[in-house]
């Protein structure tokens, strides 16, 4: 089998990063090796995300650049296939084919296990007619994982593992239910088997992924298991030292999950729990199905179970109909709950979602002012949390060499970037966890020294 090359460009969330890695696994048995750039590739896949503003336009812009490359290759007698995967493909597959003739194949996030068949069809169509128009946008999630090969490429000391896909919440601003489909949870046995393989390949930190990850309800020998139960199973895997999960919904934080945070030390004390707004009126308009008071109560119960828990969140400002009073309710929630980091955005309509058709859209200049105000407070809180770490000793998982000679870099339990200088034998540290005393606070990271004197001496 002659070797071919595939270049996969990933947009968006960690689930797309996971999906891109699995696409490479699917393509390896039919002779595709990974390429670092489109210029080296016989197949280019854009694995797209529909969450961010103007996501589709960014894809079309990239396709325009690929078209020029594709035409140059054709003049040299070479063929390059252009494929669009992911959520933009799912939402706009037929339209993308019409608008961008350079695209040969469009496939949704639940069909990439069929890539060998889809590529063969595209190649056949090109050979017979000089044109390929292959579209595969099925949402049958339960078939996807059954047909994926085992992971071939190690992800390193930190790895992603998808355990759940889809969402049944139908927030009025969100496209996920339309692009990823209904909620589906992988069986417990399958998740544990993949986790063991990742650990065998060197992973000590695994992040469990799902569009609504704490809605997990996978089959466990004939009865459903929630996320809390799953993480207890995972914690029993020898060599797995850190467990994280994202993204969560407040409605699915149950007693079992809170108890797991209390009882399982492998679960990191850092939780991403999106709230979106602090106004009950806006939360109702968003169809979030919880109130600000309920969110505060959930946070209080989690912090009672795990006192060192740090929170991150998502916020949307300028949702249709948001008043100054609604925005102030969000600011009040931010000030009273406290977050060590957050993702905050101005509302932008997503075609096909209910909120996109609301008449009471907030003016852009108002959204900009509110976003700046929110981000200033969130930045203040993040800086205060980082400053509180000065002089503290925390376990750091070192993942790579730093930017400077003799420097290694890793992550704290709270996902802070941490660097240590003066390390001559970096390979002895990468992929392992060591105690680090934080000695300085940098704008976007922490710096420190190995706290154990014997280990510190060996590093120098």
C-alpha cells in the first residue's frame, strides 16, 4: 500500500482535538501518514467548530487558500482532496458544496469513522466525472465509537478521552443539539479500556470530554453509571494520577458527582461550570433550566465537599433583551461566587437557533462596554488567585521543555501554567509530577522551583 499524507487542521474545542486524533487513527490502516502542512498532503481535512462567531466564513477563507494550492498541484499532475468535517460541515454541508467547488467531501462529527469509504467514493467520482460531491452528515452517534480503531498515536502525559456526545438541553443560543445530536454516553467498559490504553502510552492526566459531560449515563454491566461512578472506576487504574472533565451543565451536578469530588483525590480541584448569566430572566430566555440561586447553591455544595475547589465558567453578555439590571445581576454573581478564569463573549446570533430570531437584539456598542466591564473583574479575580499561590507548594505535572534553555513547563492542579528554570536533565521530569514552590507570579503563568531538596539537587 503506497503511503499517502493527510493534514488535519483543527478548530475549536477539545472534543475536536480528540476527534482529529481519531481521524488520523481511522486513516492510518488505509495508508495515510500525518503531514505538517497542506503543501505536503494528499488529503486536507478542516475539522470545524460552529460555536465561535463567523465560524463558517473562516472555513471558506481557508478553503480559498486550499483551492489555489489544489490547482497548483493539479498542474504538476498531483491530486489533493479537500474535506470539511465537524460541526460547520454538519450544519451547512450541502450549502458548502454549492458555495465552494474546491471541496470534495463534507462529513459530520458522527461519521468520521466512515472516512475510508467516503474517501474511496470521492476518488472514484473524481476519476469518473472529474468532480466529487460526497456529503455524509448522519447523527447516529451510537455507531461511531463501535467502528473506531484503537488509538495509535500517544497523546503524551495529558490526554483527552471522549465519554459523551450531544446535548438534549437546547439552550436557545447554542447549535450543539443540531450539529452533534442527542446525548449519547459510551459504555463504562469501553471508556475504561481506552483509559487504560492511554495510561499504557504514558498518560497520567486524562480529561473526560463531552458536550454535556456530566450528563454521562453509560451502561455499566446492565445498569447506568453516572459521571461520579465512572470517575471512581477510573481512579482505580494504576498510573492514572489526575482526572478532569469538561464541559458541565449545572442541571446535571448531582449528589453522586459532588461526593466523588469529596472522596476521589485523583479528581482535580478545578471545575469548568458554565453559568452564562447571573440574571434569572436571561437564564430563562436562554432555556438554561436553572436559576442564579441554584447555581450558587451547587457551587456551595461543591466547595463544602472540596474546599480547595477553583471554578472557571462561560459568560455571554448582550443576550437579546439583556438590560442594565440583568447585566448587573451577572456582575453580582461573578463577585460573590469568584472564578479563577472564565471565557466571556458578546452574544452573536447562530443561524437556526431560537435566539437568533429575537427582535430585541442588544446594540454592539452596549455589548462591548459590558464585556469590557465583565472581563476586567474576571481578570482581577484571576490575578488575585494567582497571587495567592505565591509561596505555596503545589504538585505540577511537567509536560514539555520550556521556551528557554534549562526550563521545563507544566500545569498545576488548577490548570495554571508553571515553569521551573535551571533543569539540566529535563527528560527525567517530563511526564511526571513534582512538588513546586511558587516563587514568582508572571502575567500569564507561575514560576517556581522544585520543592524537594534532593530532587532539586539532582535537577541541577
